[in-house]
C-alpha cells in the first residue's frame, strides 16, 4: 500500500497538457498498480515518472 500512496501523491499533482485530466492509479485483482490516462502520450510520460520514482525508492 505504501507504493500506491506514493504514486498517487506524485502523479495526482500532474495533468495532461492537452486534455487537462489527471491519471487514475488503481490496483487490479492481482494487486498490480494500473495507470489509466486520457491519452497514449500522457500515459507514456506517467510511466516514465513511475520508473524514475521506483528507481529512487530502490536506492533508499
């Protein structure tokens, strides 16, 4: 649950520059985090941030 809260905090502060919507972060039935975005380009940017955050958390 720790990761879900961290990703929601960070990604909840950004919005798509085209559609002005924020990404939605949910856990699926397998307890994997899923990011739902309004468009493919914004999802790519969100996934880039997720990988950066995960890398920083792994260093701690």
